[in-house]
C-alpha cells in the first residue's frame, strides 16, 4: 500500500477501480474515474449514518436515533470524509461498531460470540482505516475494562481481552507490510 494512504482505502480504491474497468473501462483516454474511487468512502459514510442511528436507538430510543443520524448526515466533517478518497469514513464506521459492541457488553452482559466478533471487527476496521483511532479505541476499551473490573465480571473481561488480542493479531498481520514503507517514508 501507498505510505500516504490508509490500508482500507487503498484496498477499496483498487477494488473499485478494477470494478470500473470491468464494467465501463477506459474511454477517451481516461484511465480511471474519480467518482468510482470515491464511491467506497461514500458507502462507508452512509454506513456511519446507519450505525449512529443504531447506537442512538440503543442509548436513548427512537428520538436519539433520529437526532444522531441527522447530526452525522449534516456534519461538515462527515460530508467531507464521505467524499474523500481516504479512510476517514471507514474509521468512523469502525469506531461506531466498537461503541455499539461495548455498549452491548456493558448493558446486556452479553456472552454472545457475535458481540465480541463485532468488537474485534470494529477495532480492526478502525485501525486499518486510520491508525490515529488508537487513542479513542484505547479509551473506550480501557473504560470498559475498568467497569468490568469494578463489576467483577471476569467472563466479560476475559472475552474483552481475547477480542482485543484477536483484533491486534489481525491488524498487525495486515498492517505489518506497510511498516517498512512507512519507516522509509519517515526517514525521508
């Protein structure tokens, strides 16, 4: 991947470009179509609206669901990030997945593996989309761990550690090849 782009964005842009080539293909000297490269970010932005609505429903019911969906829809950063060929809108969707999963853990005492898979997926998606999500994710997971410690919910705490270990393993496996490029880029 390009050292100046996010891993998820690089992958989705390449797939989108290949799809464009197979459906429409180059014409009149055009070798790519910018709208097709930006389309995955738009889809992630729309997913972010739906996930914000879902989180709002879980936190406060239908009114909060509508308010959060509206705020994400009209927020200038959300609009901008959903039209850029970058990983920001996918990172937002990943962070929202993490928030939904952690809310489920804390409110439902969830022991379902699907919640933990959702958490691991959100962590990996967020980090591969934009590694600067790390402090936010660390805060969310750390606060959840402290609450689970306080409650003495050892089963959920162990599952939280396992989900994070799985996410870290997948992230490092997928992000690892970018590290030498990033190091060379930083050295100039």
